[in-house]
C-alpha cells in the first residue's frame, strides 16, 4: 500500500538504537510530522526495531522502515520500506550488492511497499559515511550530476541528500533542486531549528529531522514542522 508519500514535507527519523520514553514518542507522533522513519546504521536489531515500532504504532502516522541491511528489511507493522542505494561510494555493495543478496534470499518481498532512495552521502563523519566510504568532497555540479543521473537514468523516485549529523551546504541542495524535476528531493542533516528547516525546505520537497529529537527535544522538532508545513 503506497500512501501519498510524495506530498510529505516533514519526516522524523527515529533510531532504533536510541531509546525515547513513551511520553516523548507521543509528542513526536502528535507533532504534525508527516511520517516517522525507523532507521539507523549501527546496532539495529530485530528487537530494538520491534520495540520502537511498538512505541510509534497506533497514532495514525505513516510508518516507514529504512533498512541499512537486508536483515533490517522488516515489513510487519509498518506501511512502507524506503531502501537506500548510495550512489557516491566506491563500494558496489551499497549501490546494488546488498540488494541483489536481498532479492536472492527473500522470495516474498512486497515490492508494492518498497520505495528506492538514491542516497548522496556528504558527511564523511556520519556512520553511514564511514560504513559506505562515501566520496564526500564534491562540488555542487558534481552532486547535481549524481542527482540528475539518479532521476533521468536510474529513475529513482527519491533523491536523498544526506548530511546526517551535520548541517549541509545550502548551495549544494539548491543546485540539486534546480536539476531534479520529478523525483522527490529529500534533505537530512543537522536541522535543529526553524531557520535551518526553512532554509533547506526552500529547496527540498521533504526535510528529515533525526538527531535534534534526541539532542534538543520535541519543542525544536515542532518548530521545524511549523517552519515547513
Ligand atoms: C538492500 C537492503 C534491504 C538494505 C541495504 C540498504 C543500503 C544499501 C544502505 C546503505 C546506506 C545506509 C547504511 C543507510 C541506513 C540509514 C541511514 C542513512 C542512517 C543514517 O543515520 P546514521 O548514519 O546512523 O547517523 P548517526 O551518524 O547520527 O548515527
Ligand atoms: O540526524 P540528522 O542530522 O537530523 O539527519 C537526519 C537524517 O538525514 C539522518 O539519516
Ligand atoms: Mg546511527
């Protein structure tokens, strides 16, 4: 079942490897965010993913799992799966290798629930940057070329500019927004204020807030929702 995910402006990314009290989860789920992404690079297990899913269920907010590995491709209790392919990595495992293994080993993937994401990872210090050894020192034009290729050649429905853990260069996100037409442009990384949400929300169709929920709290999250809704 694919809901109207293409119209989401604000998505909150919760890490199964980090705990939130139910009272906080309740405020996140009722913050006005358009969807909750259950996602992390390190230490995501079936148990902590199930625990987080239990916490966020029942609010009527769309739930999406974003796996870092085929073992994390768990559909039960969620609406959709957003699956990354990292384009700016020298290691083909993160582009298509893991995906081929997933297809090989899982005979019943509900493809109608799967949305592929063309990830361009631009923070070498993030877990995803380290794990994928992404090539991050790229000019706006070089990043935009990955994005244009993702849309025009590979036909990815989402292009995701990923600065996870640090605030990115608006000039790069603007260059990508001027290149991408039909794919939905996601931006995530270091958004911890209404100002930053508004700035990247000028260029990205959808902004993703993760660390700020844990580091600055739900009032900040709500300010980022108001800035783009
Ligand atoms: C084929 C299937 C089903 C899965 C593989 C999917 C791939 C190739 C994932 C590679 C990119 C990746 C590891 C994504 C995980 C989600 C993500 C980008 C998490 C970002 O959070 P962190 O990088 O952990 O942030 P911190 O550095 O703050 O922990
Ligand atoms: O945690 P932050 O820096 O908000 O980044 C959000 C998301 O892009 C991480 O995958
Ligand atoms: Mg992490």
